[in-house]
C-alpha cells in the first residue's frame, strides 16, 4: 500500500537556478548547525570551568 502511495507522489522539476538556491540554503544550514554545536560545546566547557571555581 505505501509503495503505491509513494509512486503516486508528484515531484516537480524546478529550474536549475532554483535548485542551486535550495542547495545553497541547505549547505548553509548544515554549516550553521555545525557552528552552533561548536559554540554550545564551548559554552558548556566555560560553564563547567566557572562551576568548578566555586
């Protein structure tokens, strides 16, 4: 049943320029997500350092 539903889904073919914009946004999203994880880890370390000084 599910495979029939998947086969029935229409996927639009977008212009190449639109595809490139989407690709750029996705790539940027992954880079920003990685940076946010890095900053979160730095913040955790700094908080742990401050707590250990108390």
